């Protein structure tokens, strides 16, 4: 009887992540995406056994705000949850008999509130121990993505790649390190989640704390089968700040700093990017062309399948 009550209390006190604030509404925008970034129904996929499923995850904004993930974002609008054009190109491509399908997960829930963030910031600045804290948006997103992956596996999808841009890329790497049996590999573009380097490294040290906690979790494994793209002109994470990734087995890190942001045009306006905008390069056609010319995605996928 006591055991039953304990289980019931646990259920009441710790609600399912399916009840995360904002998730129910936003998850309606989850969808398979074609090469133009248009959503389509899963009914058109009849051969799951011979499908290579790429689960894509968008970037994030402020911790206490919901991330935008529009049902039908404009082409290249990564800040609205659009899948980068270089990824969309993979739609319906064949890799050793497997046909690629792309599924975008809208997991932009609302994370920790400002009051708790300020409390943790104060503790970090005073050098005090932090025993517990509420789930970060990044942690919530990993739970949401994992839940969706498990459902796909139950439906019969066995050839799954996970990937993402910015915070979605970070979440993908973390999940791959913890659940290597569920994924064949990772494609991560500019993985980051803790904000600009100048903030997590100095101005907002609590974000440096959260980042270190995530790194510790990643490093519980020594293997990480992933293709990771990094850039020197990225204000959130650079090849140097992500150098801890070099210690993993099976990881392939592409430093493409040779492609400068000033060579690329923004997705929403016919205007070149400025210096310091390296994080935004994946939205551009120049990144798509760079990937095509070097066959980075295709070669990686062929190595897995």
C-alpha cells in the first residue's frame, strides 16, 4: 500500500514532460518536410524499413520565452524553425537503398523562469554549491525529442539519424552520447545553447555553469558518432570552445572558417552577412553549395549505411 501511494505521489509531483508549457500547441507543427521546406503527411511514407529518417531540431532563443517553430516557415528562415536548405536537399535522396525523409521536431518549450535564473546566478557568483535546479529548456527539449524518437522506433523506423542547428545541434549530440543504440549518427551545425561566449564565459557565469553540466553529461561516453560543423566567426561557440569534442571517438569535426560570412547572402533579404555572423551561415545558399561541393553529408551517411 505504501509503495502504491509513493508511486502515485511521484506521478502527481512530477508531471510528464508532455505537459511542458507550450508544447501541446507547438507540437502540432511537427511534420515531415520536403526539399522546399513544405510540410507533408507521413501517410506518403509506405516503406519504413527502407527509410533513412533524419530527425531535425531547430535552434533556441531566450530561456523564459517560447522558440518560434512555424508550421510552414519561409525557406531558410532558421529563426522561425526552418530546416536549413543544405539539409532539405537530402529529401528523397538514396543512400545504399535507403530513401531519406526529414522530420522536424518543434520542441520550443518555455524553460526556467527569470527569478530562478537570477537565484542561480547569485549562487555561482558567490561560489556556493548548487544542489538542484529546475529543468533547463535544453533538458526539456532533449526529453521531448527522445519521446518522439521512441515513437518512431515503435512505428518501425530503424534507420534514424538525429540532427540540428545551434541548440538543436547541441541537443542532438547529447542524445547521441546517451542513447547510441537509438541513432546511427548525428549531423550538428554550430552546436550551442548557453548564449554568446562573452556571456557564458564571464558576464553571465550561471550559463557557464549550465554549459559545464551539459559537457559533463556528454563526457560520460567516450564515443560520439557525429559530423559537426564549426566556425571561427561564431559568437556562440567556436572551434576553440568546442575543442572538448576532439576527445570523442568516431567524431568528425569540420572547421569551415574558410567560408566567410561576408561571402554569404541572408535568407530573408538580398544582403550580404556582416562579420561576426558565422552562426547564421547555414541559412544561406553559399553553405548549401559548400556542402554539395565537398559532399560532406552524403559521404557521412554512406559511411553509416
